C-alpha cells in the first residue's frame, strides 16, 4: 500500500481538543474543541463536556464566537 500526501480536505477534517478541565467531583471533563469552518474559511471553537464514567460527549456551546478556556466554579 502506497502512502498518500495530506490534502487540504484532510486538514479541514481536523478536530483539536484542548484545555481540559476536570469537574470538582471528577465525573466530567470540560474542554474546547477547535474545528475548521470551511464555508467561512476560519476556525470555530466550542466548549464540550465528556462524562468520565461512560465517555459520552456533548456540545455545550453553539455561538458564532470562539468559546475557549472552560472553568468550573
């Protein structure tokens, strides 16, 4: 099997998770997920939550602006 080069479409499919923050009870992790919005030719970042017991994830923010730096209060 021959290797193929990286294409622009490959880069548009990247999803980069960052800044994970464990909840005080240890049951959830909040994190920022950066994706490429190819229609608007920009990055989009939203906050997501992951359950540490079953691994389920759900999107927490949906706005137009970049949502970053999740923190627990």
